[in-house]
């Protein structure tokens, strides 16, 4: 059985909604915020895991980083390759499942942005992803993750809503299970001719739950923030952003 995240039709039909023009415009500012939070410097080796079409991959390459973008969906990688070629950017693109990708002690930093973690219902598979990232980072390497935290979701949760853009109607339905640990989503997209329906789900984590998982993978420190500007993760938080560091080995 094909999992939702392996469904090429899902990503291709929803690409313009998930990676909208507005999201692309925000990528430059987000890249600067990532650099500020992690203290990474130009020339470092960066892993963008679940890179999608390369919003942050390309921005970091423009700033002089050696970036490897890893994603399962070939259409995403083709889009990133095309954009990089148009600008003459050097980026390594790899098609691989994030449960399998490991490059031992190679990267100075790793990114997992835009809720690209928690897709696998078996908890040990999500832990395996963190283990792989830890193994792929050099001594002193840093991981930054960005997602919708459970605390933020609880504050803004709506069972359903809809929006319209350029004549395309987008309807979303959400339900929760497993003691507020998993969210099921049903998305309906009507383009004026045909209705497309997609369902998917993923784990939702509190700051404490995610921090525990990251420490179990071997990271020595974990800091949490309410967005990429570094605001506190408190009642005003907009996202759950985590910066985890691997101990420096002498």
C-alpha cells in the first residue's frame, strides 16, 4: 500500500498550494533567520532534508553554502534542479527516503523545515530519521526544525475552513486522535472543472515531546523558539522551532 507521502499525485496537484508564490517570497528572509539561529557560516555543508522544490536549498546556495537537498518526490527535485541551473547554482540533489539517508559525519548543519517530520505512524521510524540526522552531522553540528507545535495548534485549531485563490477553491477538514498526538487531514481542491480529494495524517508534537526524541538520538542540547526570529516558545508562539546541537568531540 502506498503511503500518502509517497503519492506523486498528491504533491504534484497540490504543489502550488503547498509551495505558493508567497512561500517562495518568504524563503530569503527565512534563510537569513536560519543562519542567525544556527550561527552557520558560508562554506559550510548543509543538509536540507525533505527539501521539496528547494525553497531554502536554493537560498542557502545563493549565500555560499554547499547544500545537499534530499527529497522523495522526483517532481520536487526536477523543479529545484531547473531553478538551480537557471541561476548557475551548485547544489547536490538526491532522491531518497528520509528514513534511509545517512552520510556519516559530513554536514555542519541540517534543516527540516515546514512540518517535514512525523509522517510515519510507527514511532520508531520517526526516531530513526533523527538518528540518521545525528549520524550525518559532524562534531558540533546543528539541526534546525520548524513545524506546527501541539501547543500552537491547540490554540488555533479549527475543524474545517476554506479559501479561494485564482478561481481554485481549497477546503480543509481536520480531526485529532491518539490523545491529541495525531492529526488526520482531508483536503478538497476544486479547480472549476474537477474536485480532487486527498487525505493524510502526521504526528503532532509538544515542545517537550520533540525535545525528548531529539535528546534520545544523542544531541547534547536543544533550544525551542516560537518562530524563526527566535521569539520564546510561549503562549504567543507562532510555530515550534527547535535548534539542537551535537556535542563537540575533541
